[in-house]
C-alpha cells in the first residue's frame, strides 16, 4: 500500500493498494488538486510467505 495523508492525519489519496512481485517500482503523486503544505506518505508491504510486515512513514512538502 502507498497512501498519502494531510497534516491532520486524514487520508487524501491512496496511490497503490495491491499485490506485486518483488522489485523496484515508481509511483506518481499529482498534488495539483491539493494546497501547499506538509503531507505524509505511508508505505506498507507484507511478505505473504513469511508473514512479515514492513511499514514506513515519511514527510513531504508540497510547494506551489
């Protein structure tokens, strides 16, 4: 899963939610419909075989 939240913690966009093979991927976030400010993106990935879960949250700034 790849999700974007505003500074209040409200989900503003889910960029990806699905199953993929291991590898490198890219994703785009079109912020043209959102005001300037601080946003957070959360990346969550699970290994179905081992049951392990990876989750990370990072901050980004949208400037217009």
